[in-house]
């Protein structure tokens, strides 16, 4: 819950402020910290581009290209792929390049109690709302304002941040107010620094106080680098001018490097990060391809790289397959996928998927038995970037400057999360029409509408590629990784009758809730009951899971399409309040999600599995329908006859049938252990089908079959005769009554 914006915590009290940032040692080049701000030389330079990881966690894999067509070959990586080399050695005695990260307003590492303001328009617009990219509630008068807004309109207003220890401040990023009803932003502002809140020193530009340029619209983040870095504990943003038709409102982020504290004078929690030696940085398209090749080269026996298509601009949609037999579907082995980057600016999922493939490779080689079992028993597919065009646009701006929406859409401006066929309403409309006729309506494998498959349909090439991928591989379980919130959503995502939001469960609601709970309770941030909400939705009350349609309706979502058009169950994971966290935060985000990513994959082995075979030939039967009693959602067997039905523990009655075969019924039990129950079926062909099969081969019907067919014809003739006789009798009775 939000803190009272008027409540200022005792500064001598140790606050709950986890440090996720990189610490750079400036002890050799900083003077002693005095009661006033200290300025460094102007030759210091800054970099806001997505950067390398903290020291010690940036083991970049390298590899040579292979000639195999399924691999990425050397010619596919041009000269632009080269990682920028450190040029500091060529710079002689020039000052080292500093890359100070955000202090954490957007990512919520900064607590509400660390923010203070001169005045506030009202509690909803208190200093706790002055965070970069924070989103407002739907109404301007609700309790979740879209910025800090001053209560007075004069040049004495300020937003103040206490970073709890001496910090080298390098820049401020400013944004206007999030609102769909009004326009407010700051045009120019000053910055003051202090060590004690009593004496404030302005940031200077030479001999004059620096005036920084703010915003020209509410949403575009604007970076203002200080003429010289300054050291202090407190920083104030002091608006000077603002949009004439609005008032003083702003959202902000501050860039700064925490300074060494060898005497432990300041309350501070120990640094967190990761002990895993992974490539913790943001990877653009070329760097991503290098990483894929590196992992494949390091673990060639269990990995394969393939492409499922291209983006609008021609970038390939690469997938990393991880299996003990890559390139082949193994009978009885379930297929799993993670999809990230559907919205290109939601970059955390992309990096987590890349880290995951590195981690699995390393741990497999190290002999980690859990990872070995996962690789041997599961065929894993990892798509790190479904929208590479959008990601490149956001990456070019940088993690703090891409704003809330830049890169979200495809190059053509399509939101891919609304771009799949809306099969929900097709199914619901058919069910309504069938009520009066008692006609059965399919509850699975619903066909795509004809208009959607035409070339004129507004369907992104990336969406078409993913649909073809879904149809080609019998996926069982998937998760779609997003960002900007902390919650796991499950189908349906679309409401009936176009209601804005309403709980709209599937037939498998209980298992979907289990899947969502597995991730939400294992993610370290979601599982923290003390965490602050991201924007304006309090998902704590739902245990950090929610039916997608009960949050907001999303017609044409990938989750719903996956459930209604294929056998695959899929949820959406909103990974972080910050869509594009700074590279220095990636090690901690990996630790927050590592166990959840692994445990969720292991859920693909829950429920029932088996093979449906022809009783006589023992050959697997494709497209056999598997029905679970009291669950109005069927699945189908794969090309080899194998199937997987995700279910919670319990006793189930299964009915299986296929074209040309007699139905078969079995009772199967699902236990609580994390492995499936084997439930095979052997189907017998119908007599008609057996006759067709024998005659098609030019064979002669066996004597016993001839007798059975003759007996069937006699029975059929008798039944038909009885029906005809009854009709004649009714006609005669009708005539007699007249």
C-alpha cells in the first residue's frame, strides 16, 4: 500500500532500502566530502545506453560460427555485431568513463519515505507519485495521481529525494504527468544538493546557477546531465516554469553512483546481485545473436538455434531449443516454450530468457541433476524477442529514456497482444446459436476465421510466424513474459459481451490458477508482502494472480488463442514495475525470477500423459480427441499419437475417440508428485473402417468378419423394417380416424 505522503521517516532510523545498484570506487579521485556539494572535473563523460553488468557478473560467452544450416552462420553477423571495446586505454590520462545508474525511483528501490515535497496538490499527487513512468488511475480525482503536483504555483516548490548516503549525482530525467484528461509538465527547473537539508548548494553552470530544460509533452522523458557531477545525500528538483495551461507536475528519475562508506556511517543494506556468471547486460539484435551462438557452441549436444520467421524490417525471430535430442520431437516428451518481447520495450523478459539459456547450459555441464532431468525430460523452446523491431527502437533511446510506450508496438504500429484471432467470441456466439438446436459446439481447436487468413488482414508478420510455430509443434505449456507490473494473469483475457473487465474463467480455471500461483509465490518480489504496488492496481488482494479479463479485456490475446486453437496452456507474467530496468539491476532481477522460471517449466510434467495407438497395428493415432469428464475443454493427440493433459491431483474419467475408431474409456488418477501419470489407450477400428482397410489392400475378408457383417446387416434390416411398419400403422390409424 502507499505510504502517507506527509509522513517523513526519521532519517536516523534504518529504512528498508535494498541496494541493487553497482558501486564504483571513486576513493582515489574524490576529495573528502564536506558540508557542501563537491564538483568533479568537467572532463568526466556519461553513458545512458544499456550498459555492461556489475564487475564480476559479466562473463561473456564467445564462439565461432558453425556451418550447420540450423545454426547462425558467420556471414549472418556483420561488422556492426562487434561489441564496443573499451577505449579508455587510448585516451591517455583522460578520466575514466562513468556510468551511474538510476537511484531507483522507477524501480521502487527508493521507498516512499525517502521522498518529500514542499507542498502537494492533494494526497493523490504527493511526492510518492513523482516517479518516472508511474501510471495514473483512470480518473484524475482518484487516489493514484500520475505525478507529484505542487499545491502552489510559484518558483519555491520542490521535490526532494534522500538517497540515504553520499552519492555522486550526475543527471536528472524528467517527465510530465500521466493523465488522459489533462496536460501538465515542467518546462525548466533548477537542482540543489545538500548533505543535511539545512544548507543547499545549487548546481552551477560555470559561475551561474544552472537552469535545466524540462519537458515539451507529458510522456517523453528528458535527460539533463549536470555540467559537473556533484556529491551529496539529498537532491531537490525545483521547477521554474511550467506549461501555461497546466500546473507544476513532474515524474522523475535521478542518476547517481553511491560512494564508498568504509566506516559504515550510513544505514545501508548489503548489496544484492547474483553469483551466477551470466552475461548481465542489455543485448541488441546483433549482440543477442552472438549470445545465442555462444551458448550453442558451449553446449552443442543439447541446443539448437532456429528461426520461425522475420519481423517487418527483416530481423529474424530466433528460438533456442534445449533438449537432449535437439531438432526432434521425442515420443512422450512434452514441449515447453517461453515467449518474451511481444512488446519490444518490455525488455526484462528478453534478458531473463537469454540468461536462462546460459544458465541451463552451464548447470547441465556442471552436473546439476535438476537441470539434467529438465533437459532430458522436456523439449524447451525459448523465443527471447517476438518484436525485435520494437526492441531496437527502445534500445536506441536507452533504458531510462524510452518512456512508457516507445517500442511497444510493431514497426507497423500493431499491438501484438491484440493481434491474434479472437476465437473467444466465435466460440461464444456459436454456443448461443446452438442453445435452441442442441447442436454441439467445439470447445477446442477452433479454426481461424477466413478474414484473418487473407493477405489483406492487418496481421503482423511476427504474429503470423508465431501462429505457424504454434501449429507446427505440439506445445503443452507456455508463458508470455511482459513488464510494467508485478502480477501473473491467466485466461481468459477477453470478456463476454465486450464488458471492460469481468472474471471470465476457462474450463481449466483451477489448473490455470495453480500455474499462476506457482510463479507468483516463487518470484521473490511478488512473494514479498511488504512491497509497494507499482502504479494503481493492488494485486496483493488477489495474491498477485488475476484472471486476465478481470484486469482488463484483451480480445485477440496470445494466451486465449493458444488455449482455444492448440493444446497449449499459457499465462502472462508481468515481471517488474520497470519495463526496461537498467543493466545494473539485471543480476538482482535474475535472482528474483530464476527459481520461478525453473519451477514453472517443471509444471509441464503434471497431470496425465500417454500414447493413443491402433490396437492391431500399435501405430500411434494422430488427432484423437481426449475428453475429461466434467471439463468442457478437449485436447488432441500429436502426430505420433502422444498426448499430455495438464490436471490437478484427482481421479478422472477419460474418453478417447478418433475417426474410424470405437471410443474407449479409462479412469486415471493424478497424484501430487511433480510427474505425470501414464494413461495409454488402444483403440479398435470400427467394423466399417476395418472392411475399408482390408478391401483397399485388395484382401479378402476373413470368415468371422463376413459372418459379423452379415449379422449386422440382418439386424439393421430388422430395425429398418420395424420402423417402416410403425409408420404404416400410424398412417392407417390416421385414415381410420377420419
